[in-house]
C-alpha cells in the first residue's frame, strides 16, 4: 500500500467527535458557577443546552414545513 492510499484511507475514515461549542460553553459556565466567579441563576448557566435544543426544534420544523407542507395548524 502506497503512502497516498494510506493517507487517503486515513483521511476518509476520520470522524468528527467532540464536545461541540454549546457543550464547551456549558462546561465553562458550570465551572465558573461552581467556583463562584459568576452568580447567575442555574437556568442561565445551562442556557447553551436549551437554546441549542430550541434552535434544533425550529430547524426541524422548518424542514418539515418545506418538504411536507406541514404548518402545525389543524384544519
């Protein structure tokens, strides 16, 4: 197996697995809250999680409405 084919195989089999931006931000906020550097309520410390969930729901709903004509309103 040549160097190029090994490199191509290694590059194609790599996957992106990590904590992500909202997870990193949440971990940072939790660390700052537990060490006393911020005095925010827990709802705001955990806000990157629920804001990401809300954005995902909105995107899924938009995709559904575009491809199926679903508007969420009953007839």
